[in-house]
């Protein structure tokens, strides 16, 4: 099945408009989700909207409310909310260009692929892509879609462009409050040298296919096993060896030396598991 465009419109750079299509670069199909089932009947659980002390509420009795203090709400009609929604626009204007290193990874939210809409748009599309690549810059703009406005960053991605939605400043927590109790003392040089050597030994180009979600794999095997057995009995399997008592109390120097000498388990042996044919 052909991918469905998340957004269609045009990217505008000054007086130049480029018709494009935007597609989601991620997928959720690999994840496993569960439904809640009433075991005696085998039927799926459904939820009712209930008012405490009153009972089930009709759909036309429900209104949106914003909690301003405990138990106190500002009530908003659907018409009021609709009135302030951002009008969907078919133009994404590039308003600023920054170095990619200037954007903290904390701000990146979700990736999308950007492709020219047709052959007529290709020339301008390629010019924009190569200009960004040559300048080493990322383009910023705001994409209006589904009633809201997203801050986005666009950069070259192979023969196309990659658009990433960004969090706004008030959506990101500052990390310093979590790190304030960490000691300012510098590590011992010998420990630092051993850790650096270990990092160099285990350095390699990133390849996402080297890693798989072991939990999802185990769930799929469990589901297949229960489907074949046609049984509702629980199937419990040991997930692995438990840590030895006191396992967190270690000699850091000895552990680093042992790791550098190659006596510790290698990461690929633990992380890489090819799917069975």
C-alpha cells in the first residue's frame, strides 16, 4: 500500500515556492498493544464516561474544561475552541537558517520525509536541498496543520529533505535542576584513561539494525506459542539470570581493567539478534 502524505503544500523561500509532499518517517506497527478483556466472557472491556455521585453522562452533556486550581475549571464551548484554532495553510515559509549543532536534541520530536510533489517541482527542490547542504544549515519554519502550528526544522536527507517537528521552549524541562546534586570533583586520571580506552575499543559506525527490541520479540514469541497451544494457561519463562546479591558494589578500577582486557561481554553479542527466517 502506498504511503499516505501527512501534508501537501508548498515550501516557500522568499519568492520561490516549491510544491512538496510530507510523509511520516516513523511507524508504530512494530509495537504490540493490548486490549483489556473480561476473562469469564472473553469480551472486550469498554469504558463509560461517568460523573462521580451521578452516574453515566450523555455525550451532549460533556464540555471541555481547563483546571485552574484543584476542582476549579474554566469551561470552554467547542465553538470557542474552534475559533482560536490556527487556519490550516498550504504554505510552509522558511524564515530562518541555523547550524544544525545549534539545536539541542531535546527539542527534536518526530521526523518526516519531504519529497517534491511532481517533476516540475524537482529543480527548485534540488536547488534548496543542495544550498542547505553547501551552507551547512538547517531551515526553520512553522507548519500549520490540523488546527495547530508546529515549529519545524528542514535539512538535506540523501536525495530528499528531512523535516523534524520541534518542541517549543516551554515544552522542554531544563536539566540543571536534576544535576545540581552531582559532585563537581574530576575523576582520577587512571580511571578516565581506562574508560576512554574502553569507549575507543567499542566504537563503531551506528547501524540501527544491530539492535532489536527484545521485549517485543519475546512478546511475539509468547503470543505465537499461546496461539498454537490454544490454551489460556499462563506460560512463564525465565527472562534471564538475576543479578548476584551486592552486584552494584564493585571495584571500579578492576571492572574497567577487566573490560579493556576483553574479558567483559561484547555489546553486539547481547544486543544483536537476527530474526529467524
